[in-house]
């Protein structure tokens, strides 16, 4: 049961400040580093806005996702729709094609990545989306204006060439095949041209399976797409947003509910802490380090301000039994901008090394993330919950961009997914912690029911 690993479990980079609101005028140059590619499409970049253009950079796209809109049929009209509030609408797309055939690029594309928008839940970090202006779904290409359809095909072929994406052969319905996961969704690593309905099978039908079939058949008939040599290149800005966040959203999604805060001692658990007493910490005692040792058996060799924050957090999550499971844990401090779990309670001077650079709610939430690594690796309850979370991870993918990609770190993604699951479930007002941060708490979106069920099962009551 006691499993002591010498491998790195966790690395965190500093959180970058999220974008502030901009007026709804064309946005500025990308914040992603690299070579901007020019696809020959009219470019009118969206303003930066947390719910529209968060200014983050994905990994190399392996999917081209075709959508249809519900009512906005022109490219400029869709731009206006996305940009009509300072922060946006929880929706955006890299490209759109209007009924008149006008194509518009709204988010930047680079040679090895695309700027992230909010288009297709769970896949925003490694896909490029095209919104085809319409009033619902198309049953076939015959229903679309010829100019629009031709423009769409040309755009897809340019993207296939730029990112070396094949047409793909995944079934038009979500029947069993090697790319389909148990819940009917397509694997993150699967590549090709997709309809939104294939990636969000429980909530989407667009652009229509018949239409997608026509698109694919025509693409196949045209043969391999030309390579990236058809592209001209310019230079992007030099700022180094090396990591990514993924947003979920779509023009047809209602805005996600705001995460509930657990600030009283009568939390029912809906959106906040799990059912059970949610305790407000008493005033920080004079010797808070010793008080924490006395109450929970956890030694924090951290700066005083961080120990005081831990006091508040520990009371907040005390109803879960989580802390009892990791009794004996010792946490040390270092100057690195990341934290790491090294060992289990009882082994060595510090089971976790924690950055002395962090503060506030972020520090409290990341502390739970790190302690979850102790829990998952060193306790029976935590090991069992890790298995439950693994099933959720398999079915839904990682719930944060960190747990989908590792950012630029070589980490075990399922371990990180479990740690983020518990940390963000127990701190529902906090968004994603790493990969640039800034994305809302994944549980606030409603897209991770299996992760949520696993977290509830693991930390909903005294264990
Ligand atoms: Zn971690």
C-alpha cells in the first residue's frame, strides 16, 4: 500500500495574469510565440477577452472541426456576435464561412499551434474549428450555397496542408471503432476532419452527418492536401505563452454557471464543497504551525503567511477526511516556482517541496493538489480514488489542460488529473492552476460528470 516513488509527480509553472477586458474592436497580435502562418483568408482577430479570446496557445492541431451556427449566417455577423460583450460569450472559433462564401479568420494560426478559442468542449487545445453560417444543421451539401460550400472545402484543404491533417475515416455515427471511447466521444489523439457532433455526441448534431459525409467524400476525391509550402509566413509576437488552457463552449452553449463558493458552515454541496460540515477556520493562533501539527499531524515548514493560509484551507476541507488520510506528511519550502511530491509520510525530511513564491487562494488550491499526490500514492483511500479517477480520465479525458498535455513537463497525466480533480473540486471558486491558468473551474462547466462523481465519492464524507 505504501508506495514511494522517486519520480516527479508534479511541476507547476507560474500563473500568468489573465487578460483584461478590451473594447470590441479587432484584437491585437497573438501572444503565442512562433511563426504565424497566412492561409490567405481575410483576418479579423477577435479582441482579447477571457470568454472569447483568452490569449492562450494550443498544441499542434490534429483535428479540423466543422460546425454550423443557428441563425447567424454571415462571417462578419458571427464576429460581431462573439465580440459584442467585453469578455465575450464563452464562444469563439478560429474560422467562419458565411453563406456568401466569405471566410474570416478570427484567431491566429501558427506553424505549430493555433490560438485557443471556445468551440468544442474538451478539444479546444488541439483542434481548429470552422463555423459555417446557417440556421441549424445541413442534411447535405446540396442545402448549402455553392459558394459557401466551395469556400469551406478550400479552407479545410489549406488547414489539412498546414497541419498535416488527413481527412480521417472515423465513422459518421458514434459507433464502435478504435477512435471512440466508451462514452461515445473521440479520443484526444485521433486525427482527421470531424463534425462537432462527433466530439460532443450528447449535445450536438451540427453540422449534420450527411453534410459531413459530403465534405469528407469531396476532400477524398480531391486527393492529398497541399503541404505547408503554399503558406507564406510572417512572425508572431515574441511573448512566451508556452502553455495552454482549454475552454469549453460553443455558440449554442448557455453560459456556464458561476462556481459556488463554500463560505458558510452549512454548504449543501451543490457546486461547492461536498455535503457535510464546511468549517470556517477560527482565527489563526499564535503558533499556527504547532496548532496544525496538533490538529492534523501535518508539518508545514513553510513561510508564516503560507502556514496561515493552510490553516484556513485545512478547516475548509476538514469535513472530507482527506487530511486524516495523509497524516504525518511533512511539507518543505523551496524557491522554485513549482512544487513536487517526493515521498510518503515518514520518509525523509520533506514529502513535498512547495514553492515559497505562491500566495492567496492559488497557494491554498495548489497545496491541496500536492497533498492529493500524497493521498493517491500513500493511502488506501487515495489509491482507490485514483483508480476511480482513472476511469473518468479515460472516459472524459483530462479535466484541465495540464492533465491533458502536461504543459511542457514530463509528468504522469493520470496522476495530475487526479490531483487537479481533487484540488479543483474542493476549491470550486478556483480556475485551472497551471498552463497559464485563467480557465474557469472545470466543474463549473458541467462537462466532467465522471470526474465529479469520482471526486464526490472520494472526498464527500469522513472516510
Ligand atoms: Zn501535480
